[in-house]
C-alpha cells in the first residue's frame, strides 16, 4: 500500500489513501466512524462546500465500500 501505517490493508485502501490523504491524515480518515450514508454525505459536503473534486465511478463506490467495511460506526480497524 502507498505509505499508510494506519489504514487497514484491504481492497480499496490505495484509492482511499490516494483520494483522502491529499488533504487529510490517514488517522483522521480512520477515526471518523461513519455509516455508509454518513461517508457519502461527507463526500458530498467536501465537494459542495470544500472544493474537493468529485470521485468518479467506479472509484467512488470502491471508496465507500472500503470505508463502510473498515471504518463504520464500530470502527473495527481503528488503530488502538
């Protein structure tokens, strides 16, 4: 994987790292603990309010799949 010592190694991690760490640390991503709907709303907000470029398909779905699986409300892979 591309340089993260925080994000859980699984399908989609490179996309999440690539899209998110341009502006955020990987720890900020890992600590969020959002539902899929929450992650989706956060992405929309970042595009609409923060000037982030849209994530086109199929990358958007892969990013949401990864975040939902590994950094949902229970944050099973949050580093302790």
